[in-house]
């Protein structure tokens, strides 16, 4: 029985323990509450003194309750890890896909550059053929006017050929740079594949251990 000052008058409240876990109403009392953990130990055993440990005051019911709480935590954590496993695998696959895409993009850039260079080389071959034809015709002209006209044709063809050859050179330099990118992307993909294989193996082992832990904790919890 405990007295509390309330409105100038003493109000009486009473408590009683039920099954070692409940503080509830008795005669003259209106409410009750659940008692667990430290509070329950203090109620059941009284104040600690000396070098006595917490376990010295635990009743079998309290030990069972704390054990259940620990098992519930283990079970919840295991279920969260199992639920997260598919996403972790998906994340690994995403990284692998990104590395693969980077390599494919680099290879496509190289192919585009090489195709463009080949087209330019064909165009250059056309101008070279035209120059050869003009030079052959130059030796056959008979008048100064024809000679001058042919010289203009040759000069124009040479300018056009020079422009195309410059573009060919640019494409060759571009292809060399892109080829380096392809090599780097291939190395990055190989490294990512190796890392992801190891990660998948680790994830599979972790999943197996977590599932075993969940089964063990669930069975132990059910037996309490």
C-alpha cells in the first residue's frame, strides 16, 4: 500500500504481482501495467546490494522472457537479411550490366570510327583515280588553254584529296584513342565479373548461414 498526496488528501494505491510479470489492480486500485526486465527484477528481488549480479535475481520466468526477446531479435534480423538477399544480387547484376554496357559502347564507337575511316579511304581512292586520269590527259593536250584547264582540274582534285586524307588521319587518331577505351573497358568488365562472382559466392554462403540461424532460432523460440 502506497500513499500519494492528491488534492490535499492521501490517495491509496495498491499493487500485486501476477505470474511474476504483471503489476495490476487490487482492492481500491483501478489500473495495471506490464512489468518486464529491470523493473521486474527489482520488484521480485528488491534492491541490489554488494557484488551480486543481475542473474542472481532472475527467476526462471524472467530468464525465459529475456531469452524469447533475444530470439525474437535474432529472428527479425535473419528475416530482414533474407528479404534483402534478392536486391543485393540484383545490385551486383546491375553493376555487371553497367560494365558490360560500357564495353559495348566503346566497341560501337570504335566500329563507327573505323567504318567512317573506310568510307573516307574509298572517297580518297576516287580522288586519287581522278588525279591519275587528269595527269594522263595532261600529256595529251595540244593547246595552252587545254593545258591550263587541266591544271585547274588537277589542283582542285588535289585539294579535295587533301581534305579527305586529313579526315582519314583524324579518324585513325580517333580510332587509336577509342581502342584504348575498349581495352580499359574490357579490363574493368573482367575485374567486375571476378568481384561479382566472389560477391555472389559470399552472399550465397551468408544466406545459407542466415537461413540456418533463422530455423534454429525459430525452433528454439517455439520450444520455450
